[in-house]
């Protein structure tokens, strides 16, 4: 059986994961560039998560603009070109570009489906956001991806039938492989997992998020390379932690102070890891593991419950 003919399933337990080795999972190219949205309209207008409490109307717009350009510059210095989606008036959260879709690539097989393809086809799966104000952002992102010749793969035939699924904020690719890590229990609904598994024909490793504070997977989980992950353990149930520790050889656990400083909301770009400044213990652990911490200031965006990872979408 070729890899193109395999049918994968959802992985919810360690016992299920034990039957599937990472070497059994198809390779996948990693993203080569980044998509962002300038914070022209950024603000905190309502409370959608715990970090936004008491922050309504308190964004320093000028400082946010400077911080956004600092993050963009850090990405570019790490060798990743940045594309920009124009901001839309009235869409204050559109700057958080990680949520509107899930990008990916599927292999194109030569010789009628045989292994050894030389090319891959990019696609995006549109999200369905929990908040209607954010749902309205999605068409603008889809327009950008259509212009880049991405295939649009809806999760369901109709929006009404689709579960809540918050894109790359809750769905994170295992570096170098077609294994999808899915956080559920807060925003993204559990029934998204089998739909993604069937649509993309990839194994979906399901991680239950147990605290409303860490509302997206990207607030408590960052896959740095195929062997290394950064996590905040209290954000997961025991079975999810067993699943993570089975699939990654090196698990960097951040302390509570660093987790609330958005240390897990980082972005690995080769051996560089871009993250919010001030997480000393996490930076020391990253250096010990051979990574180069690149600290930036995202304090204005943290008022809205997001940091470096939330501010970008990895694209192919």
C-alpha cells in the first residue's frame, strides 16, 4: 500500500498513538513564508478571553503599530518573507492572522499515485469562528489565498453544519510530517477532528484543553521541530500529555509565569524561536536545546489574548 492510499484515524489515546510511528507518516514540506495583517484597526472592544478582562479601550495604537513592525522585522531577519493582508475597518481582531484558515499542502503523486512525487498542492481549510465578529474576517483571508492559487477545502458542505474550528490557532502541523495536532474543548469542537482526518487524509492527534484561560492550542503548545515541543502541562488532561510525550523526544515544560507571558505562543523559524520577551526560564531551556531565542515585545497584543504565533499565519 502506498502512502497515498492509507486511511488515517484520530488519535485520542496513547494506546492509539503507540500503533503509529512518526516514520510511518508522510513527509510534508514546511512553510517558507508568513502572512500577517497590519494592526491599523486593532483594539480591544469586548471580552472574548481571560486576558482581555479589564483591557477594553486600553490599547496604545501607536505602540501596537511599532510592536507589529518589530515582530515582522524579526520574521524577515530569520529568513522568512512576510506577506500582508490589508486590514478592514471595524475588524479589530483581524491582526491575529492565525485563526481564519488552516493552510497545508497535499502531495501530488506521479505515475498514477505512486510514491516519489516531486510537487505538492497548497490548500486552505476555512475556519468557523466562535464569535461572529471574527467569522466576518474569513472571506478577506480566503480572497488572498485564492489569489495565490490555493485550493479551498471546506470542512462541511454548509456553514451551518460545520463545527466551530478556529484554524491554525487550534490546528498545528507536526514539523516535517502530515500529522495534525488539534486542540479542542474551548473554541474548536471535538467533532472537527474526524472531519479534518477524512478531508485531509491525515492522522489527527487530539489534545483536550482543560482550562478556559489557555483557550487555543497555540497558547500552550508550540512544535519547534519534529523532535521538540514547548508546552504548559496544566492546560491539558493526562491522556493528552501522554500523547504529546510519546510523539516528541524532547518536551520543554514552561513554568506558570512564562505561560502567562505567552512563552508557548512562539514561532520556530529554523533554529530561531521568536517569542515574547521576559520568559527567562523558557529562553534558557531553548538555548540548552540548541535553539536561539529571539525576544520581541507584543505587550499591546497580549491585552487581547495573543502574542507572536497569534499574529501570523505560516504559508507555503
